[in-house]
């Protein structure tokens, strides 16, 4: 594989993009999980699909734009979906989680219609749903790199605000933190990262890369910083092992990456169980 | 001297019902004020109004001489809510990380935590005698210990006023005495003004310098000594019908045949 890595540009694109999203998806994932917003990632990935479908349809109908990269339209839809969710959460104050299924099903519903109109039920679509090692081109790689740099910078700059908001919203508000503003920035970042991750992991599995590494990290960590570090470590491990096995087994990387993350989760749970038992035994003696 | 908190004819309604009605209240520097009243008397709402978490329908509030809308010096105010009962105990954070987050108001945007802030957080933990738990996960502590950590978080920004909303709920009774000793120390030795919401009238009158009784509106505001001299009938008059439940302990309730 190493030889082919230097030989084929598409492998470099996929590997570098994979490593970038392996870092940034779990980084945002930590905040998503502790704020109990895990399903938002799912809703946004489905609305991204609608954007992809819209792009495919436009491409088909208007010949002038035949070399558009659908990822950009996906990003526009994802960000719009994120802002809509925020609006809906205010409309349904007592049922905030309702915003998620509303956006998720509208996304899929509209997506299916657009895809059919574009005659898009083909291999291309398959790679958007489950990821692909060959679909990432240079320009998307650069886009993902820019998004990664921006997201890391924002998380560092607003780390303490994000922490207070996640731990205790009331306290954040009396600390003078502008919760609405920070939350808006945050959800837009999530939307961008989801659209970025889509090419490698696939729409249906993006949310797994944001939540599974965090689920593993939560079993082992004490502090918030440690949770972030371990989540990124688990995310990168999943991407690296997943991409290599995807290449060798000729299966979509979405499947192998997510299954690696699942295996890592099972291993951390087993480790935790054994170490707790040993500790209990040690205490008893 | 000008009061540090001035509540002027403040009313607040939730949906169509008045929860707080025409409240006037001033808090002066150095006081330890106990805010008591029956369930649903608007105590917690009054605190939320003071902190700007909800907006009054009528009246105005001044904090440290500034109208609430313009008030920016949030580091002057520490707040301890009933979090021992309600926060996400699975949250992956150490005690030190939680206490340090109390410095956010002092730092402002685009400033980073440094070693100095860590030291400050350790000092606050020392005040509440929890420094040995600095690296422990917040969820692993007992209710009483967590409450001390939240007090440390409120103290870390060196506030001159600390507001506590029913802080002893969920803390077992043998730790409640320690808890009041700690509050007394903060008030007398460090000169911090305290405002504490509680339904435990007996204990608060022993420790607080002043007592405020409210049931939608303020019925009594004065020194604790004065309050203790009230007879049951006076209290009845103060509160109307709900006084029994409020002022009597269980043994009394039994005597009353309830």
C-alpha cells in the first residue's frame, strides 16, 4: 500500500482528508456528546445529502456547471439546516429535540425526490452514502484542510466559553458568555465538518465518527482535556485502520472506519470492566 | 452607604400569573441575608431576576449602582444553584476544571487560562477544604462535596456578593452544619455579602444577619433577632394561610394533627 500511496494522487487525497476529519470530527464530537446533541449530527448529515442531490440535479439540467463539486452544495445545505434547527428549537421550546427529526426527515424526503429527478441512483450516490477512497479530489482535500484549520482555531479561541456552555448553561449566562452566538458558531462548524467528512466516511456514517470515539474516551477519562485527547486518538486510529482495510478489502471506507471505531469501543468497555473488577478485588483483599 | 443590590417595585408574571409582585429589597455590603418563603413563593424567580436570567415585567434592578441591563462586572457576583441535584454527573471534567471555569467572567473573550488561574482555583478549593480532590472527576464526589466545589467555583473570581439558591437540598444533614460554618467564615472573615434562598427557617435565622420572608411579595425584612421574636400568630399574619407548613418542624405538625 505504501508504494501505491506515493504513486496515486487519489490515495494521498483520501489519506490526508481522512486524517484531518479523524481529528476534527471527534474534537467537535466531544462537545456534541456532552451537550446531549448526538442526533444533530445525524440530522445534518441527511440534509447534506439533500444538497448533494440538488447539486447532481443542477449539474444534469444545466450543462454550464457540469464540473461542480457536490460537496460545496452539501455544505450550504448543511449550514442552512443547522440554522433551521436552531430556529425550530426556539419555536418548540418545550420539545427542543423535535427539531432534529423534522430536519432529518425533510432532508431525506427532499433528497430522494431530487436524486430521482437527477437519475442519480448509481455508483456515485453509493460513494456519497458510504464513503469512497477514490472520490476525494485535490480541491476537496484543500477545502477540508481549510475547514480543519478554522475549526481548530475557533475551538482554541473559545475553549473556555464552549466548556462553560457545555457544563452549565446558566452559569455561562451569568459569566457574561454570549451563549447564542457561541452556539451558532458551534453548530455551523459541525455542519461544515459533517459535509467535509462525507466524502471519506459517507453520509450515513458521518455521525458515528463524531460520537463513537467520544463514547470510548468517556469510559477512560477523568478530565475534559483528556476526553478531547483520547477522542481524537480513537478517531485517528479508526480512520487509519479503516482506510487501510478498506483499500485491501475493496469495501467502502465508511464501513471499515466505523467498524474499527465500534471495535475500539468494545475494547475500551471490556478494559474498563476488567480494571474495575481488579480494583474491587484489590480492595477486598 | 449605597446598597449593592437594589430591587425597586419589581414584578414578574409567568404566563398569566404573578410570581413576583411589587418587590422592594435592598442588600447592603457585609450582610448575610436569608431569603425564606413557602414553595412557589417566587424566591428562585427573584434570584433569576437579579441575575438577569429572566426580565422583570415591571420595576427595575440595580447591581453595584448600575442598572442590570448595563451591568458587566459579573465577576463581582458568585452564584451557587441547586446543581448538586441537577447537573450531568457523567460530565467528564475534573474538580479543578469546574472551579477554573468560574474565572470565565473575569477573563473575558479571547483570553486563555494559564498557571495563575490554576493557582487561583486551588486557593478557592482550599477555602472550601476540597483541595485534595482537585484531580477527581466531579461526578465521583458526594452531593455535599459537589456543593463545596460549586461554592469554590463561585468564589474563584473574588466576588463581593455570593448568591446561593437552596444549596443544602440534597446535602445530608450532618454536612449541613459544616456548610453553614463555611458560609459564616466567608461572611465574617472575608467580608463577602451572602444571599441565601432556603426553606429551612430555623437554621437560617441562627446564622444569617438578616431575614427576608416573601410570598410573591416581601412580608418581612429585618434583622434575624427581630424575626426570632415573632410569635406564631405574627407569622400567620405575615404569610396568610401557608404559615404552618413553612415555619413549623415535623413535631409541630404532628401536634397540629397533620
